[in-house]
C-alpha cells in the first residue's frame, strides 16, 4: 500500500517525493510563456494575410494549448478558432486555413497524421515541437517550425512554451493584435502567483495544498464556467489524471445544467467532490446557475467548492486557474505516495501500440 507524506508543510519531504521536479516545472510556466512567445514571433515564413480559420492540432498535454488559445481569442478574432484532437483534419480546411500543429515530443501519431492531412489540403501549416518526426517533416517539406525547448521534459509541463509560441505565431500572422506587453505582464504575474503555491508556503496560506487535501481520497469533478474556465477545467482534469494518477472528470457551465446535473441524485455524490472554476469574464447568468446547481447537487451528497480566478487580464486569469490546478495535482500525488512525473500506464499503452 502506498504511503504519502504525513504533511504538506514539510518542504523537504515534498522535494523527496517529487524526484522528477514536477513542482519546479510547474513553477516555470511564467518564464516559459515569455520564451515561447519570443520563439513564436521570430519564426520565419508565417503567412500573414487572408486567413479564414485557425485550427490547432494536438493531443494530451500538447493539445491543451489549443484549448487555451481558443479560450483566449475565440470571442475577439474575426475567424473561427478550432481545436482538433485526432487523426483527421476537418473537411472545411483549405489553403486559407492556418494550422498550428503542436506535439512536444514530435512523435504523436494522431498529430502527425492530421498534419499530413492538413498539408494535403493545402493548409498553411506551422508545427511546434521539441524535435522528433514533426520537426523532421517540417524540414523535409519546407514549412515553418517552432523549436520548443526540451527542458520541459514532458508535454504537460510545456504548457507555457506552447501557449506562448502559439500566441507569437498568431501575432506574426496578423490574426491577433500585438501581444508582447500582455504576455510579459502575464509571465511576471504567473511567477508571482506560483510563488504563493510553492512547497515553502504553509497549508493555511496555500490554496493548492488546501485543494489537494480536500480532494484526497475522493474522486474530483471539475466544473468550469464557459470561456476561460472551460479550458482550465479540462487542464485540471488532465493534470489530476497524469500527475496524481486518479480518475477525474470535467464539465462546463452552463452545459452541465442540461445533463450532468440530473445524474446527481439519491446520494450519488458520496465519494465525489466538485470544484467550480469561476472568472470575471463569465456570462452574468452563470452566477445564478452556480448557486442553484450547488443546491441541487448538494442534496445528492456532492460537496462543492468554488475557485475564482485572479489577475488583471484574461491571460492572467486563465493562468491563475491553470497554475492552481497544476500545483494541486502534484500535491495530491505526493499525498498519495506516487511520483507525479512518470506515466507508466500511458507508456505501456504506447508500447503495446508499437508491437
């Protein structure tokens, strides 16, 4: 039986329980963001006119970058932003479609297949990876490629690089306005916010440790209000899966009020906890929905807590929600006595697919 640390207020024990340095990697998100943006804006050969759609390809920890980009810009740019997670490229894509193909390893088979499909349709493809077959394919076909630094180690720890690079590419393509100042401010904010969640910060003053302790021993359900928190809820769910090695689920308000809420009845909430991610940019009706939904699921025994984003911009607010979930997932892993960095089940799945 696994035994985790006795307390999350023992910084040395936390360090020993995190040999892969996942907490350090999570804390570097802000610096990654700035470096990634610089790499994206510096890329040569980016088409800068007549884009009719943006499609972001990617799976898992790389693909979440597309969800973040869509959350940030879908309601402010004049063309649709679509995330595509799978082997196929949407049929509407064509010569005026800007395709960002993201795979940290450069070896994700679904993303490689979709990238080839996009090229076959004549799309404007720009790839982002730390090497691998995706970088090789870009070189062979003469397409722009953003070389993501490999020091992030694993895809889910490279979110800052990937998001920053995507913002930079979209800026270079003229799809979004100049974002350098906003990114720089967000990078500074992220570093400050991460410091408040660090191992040295005691439990009573550390929201991530508190969240991990509250979740521990139960199955988390993450609800995000539409927009920024929708992407953040997906990130929380994935980080809890990969870092803490626990089942976790996510849904979006108000969509969950049309289906999920009906499932919480007759004591079905036992053994589950829900965290609602909120932000200042959400629709005014969400506040009413959250209160009513909490009352209804509470009657089913589901415990619910709310988390509110902080920050002066949309990017800062999204980063605050993401970082809180990232840190909480690692602290939950440490409480459970598991190393947050390796992903043995995912590794076995990939190995079986190869044989």
